C-alpha cells in the first residue's frame, strides 16, 4: 500500500477548473454543515475527476472524518446503509449525497481509537468482508481504488488535494490502481470490473501494472454475490459505453466469469461477436440520444448465441422449433442466474424477444400487420435487424418488416417495448379478506 505520509499536492483555485457553480448545492450544504460542527468535509471521487476534465457530474460524494453515526445525527433526512463498509445517504428530494467516513489501514496500532480497528474482516482469500476501519484524510486517499478517483476538493479554500498522483494519471489518460494491484483485487474483485468500466467511460488506457493481474484473478468474481454482479452489469452496459466496455471485458478475459456460455460461443460462432457488438452500439446510441433503453435487450443479445445453438441441438432431438427455443431459453437463463441474478422483469421480455423471432418469419397479410401493434414488436424488430447486420441470412425478413411498417404506420405501437419496470406501475389494490364467521 502507498504510504499515507507521502506529500500532498495542493492545487489552489487558479490552478484548476473546478467551480462551485458546477457542484450540487446540496453537496455544498452537506460539506458546510459538517464543517460548522468541527468536522472535515471534502468532495471526492468521480465528481472531482469529471469536474477536472470539464464534465458535469450527476452524482456527488462527500468524505469526512465524522463517523456514520455522527453524520446521521446531523441530518434528519439521512440513513446509514451498508455492512461491508457503512456509509450515509443524505436525501434531498430525488438527489442523494453519499457521505463516507475516511477509511484507515487495517494494520494500524491505534487500538484505542473509538473509530476503528476491530471492524475489519477478511476471508481466507484476502477478500474484504467488512471494512469499517476509519482513519485520516491521508489514509483515506491511499485506501481508495484508483488514483483518478482519489482527488479531493474543499469548498472552503477552493483547493484540490492530491495524495496519489491522480492529476498526473488524468493528464496521461490512464487508470492506475493505488497500491499492489493483486492485493487490491483480492480485497475486492469488483475493482477489476471498475478498472474496465472507467477505462471505457473515460477513453483511458489501463496502466500495465494495474492490467496484468486481471486475467489471472478474474475467477474471483465468481465469489461475488450474483445480485451485486447484476448491479455491476447495469453500470457496465447501461451507462452509454457498452461497446468499449464489452471489448475490454473480452480483452481481459472477464466476460467468461460473467457470461460463461456467451464467452464460449464467441469462440465458436462467426456471428456471435458482431451481434453482441451491434446490440451494445445500438444501446449506446439510444442513451446518447436520450431514448429509453432496457437491460433486457442487451441481455437478449448476449445470450442469443448460446440459446440458438442449444435450440438447434434440441431440434435435432425431435423438438418443434418453438418448443426447442423455449426450452433452450429457460435452460440458459437458469444457468446464467448462478452468475448474475437477472430479475424476472428482464428475463420475461428477453424470452419474448427471442420467441418473437419465430413469429417474424411469418409473412401473412393481416396477421403480419397485427404484429406491428404488439408491445414487443419494436424490440423484436430491432433485434432482427441486428441479426442480419451480424451476418445471419434471414432471407430478406428485415426489409419485409421495414416496408410493412412504412405501409401501415397506423398499426404501430408508439412506445418502445421492453423497458417496463414493475416499480413504475401503480400498486395493485389488495382485496380485503372477509372474516370467517365464528
């Protein structure tokens, strides 16, 4: 681990582009209140990084020497969350300011500190299971994951503080982990996914020492809870940088630990990679145009190659095409859930998009026109076009359905299908149960 006693680089206001007018007023309020009560408070992480690069971050994190309980005591609109590392969410309407306590080293001898040491726990492999070890600003800087995310901005003196040469790495456009790469990945294997995600998002390279251990340690992702990996998957593929992220996951041999069946099919099929890359590119374009997107579409593309391969095998064993597709889809989804816990609100649309590919093979007048109004038609049609783009010979189906839509625009469903979320639906009324007569 980098020493916490290394010199800090302090950049005054006239030496950096960070301006308070580009910072959330609520984040400024949180820092101001903490300082008014005698605590330190800094803007930290991706927000500082993006502000230094001239961007406009949406999320703002604050770091402080106040404990989670002390922070919670200052803000009635807050709650303490997390077990591995406890943090505080301070809510202002729809905006949440995340407040973390400065992290410290596990091997500190300061056992008398009320803010620390017995609160850490590691597995035999070195993975951090609990990490509520608090320390100083200097310690917090070297406990963060990547140098470009370990920059601090103080809204009282308007200075940026750099303990780990993060500014140098920003200038050199590289992602570099803080400390020993193998040890940091063992502590938290998700850091490998974060390295890939930040490199794709920022268009940076991954520093060689940071990159080298990734292929060897990728197997450690299999110890991460499937539900957490679903959240990470959303960050990887639904943030507008899905295509470069996918390519980096393949380059560093991480895809095989997230989507093993898909990774295997990439080596066997000539159309698998073009299809997945086309789906990623389409999703990135929709996000850039502020159009609705759904994980169901990306997941349908990722799993389609192994699904269609299993479908062929089942058909060879005598199953009808639709039955073979349904059984193949269910089998692959069940296997995938062991790696990434995909909610049913996404697996159901995935299966419908797949099954609709068979329905689109029909070209029968009124029956074909009636499909244009189906809630899954738009997603299934887009998927069909991607299959053609990837090199599948579909005998002109894409052209047929394109022309049919142009002839019958009145039959089209105006909403983009597949992005329904039950949480957005009005709650169902519960029926009251009649009491049985005594």
